[in-house]
C-alpha cells in the first residue's frame, strides 16, 4: 500500500516540555532540573501516556492502512497545514473550514480531515471504532 492510499490520522496532544520563552538557553524538560522537577509536567505526561495507548490501539487495529501523525497543538503552523491538506483531499473548503473550527484543540483525534474527538483523549477502543467508521466510508 502506498502512502497516497493510506488514511491519515492526526493525534493532537501536549509534549511534556515548556516551549515558549525557552530562548537561547534551552528549555525546561520533564525530568528533574534546576528549574523544574518531574511533577512540573505531570498533566502533560499523563495525556501523553493516554494518547500513546490510543496510538498503539490504532496501529494494532489498522496497521499499514493508516498513517498516524502525533503533533503538539502549540505547533500551530504544522497542525494547520496537516488539517487543511487532509480535509481538502476529502471534501474541499467546506470540510477544511469544519476541520479548522473543531480540530484546533488542545487534544484530539482527526481522521482524513474529519474531527473525531476534540478537547478530550478518547479511550483506545473508542478511537478504534471512530476511525473504523471513517475508513468504511467511500472515498
């Protein structure tokens, strides 16, 4: 199966690092450091682990049929490009506008430009079922 034939899944979630205001001196990391301890990014780490379970479930269920991209919502430009490209391929500007409206969330799951979950991380089986419904639709 070629890359062009695969369905596109985007998992949106936080990384466990501070990215803004990092400047030239590096960034705060999730591990113990002078500026932050392991508890500083506990919420982001929890979300990362939950989304990791979703990633593994989707990968196991659909294998080569899907290409999964994991992205931090703070990477706004890349997220906007991916959402636009996938939505445009599946439904043109109308689909792109719908996807922008709901897909620009802190966490979520998008499949082929269709926002399946926004502002929450689904249970792995819930994500597999929702992606499966999108995959069953005619192209």
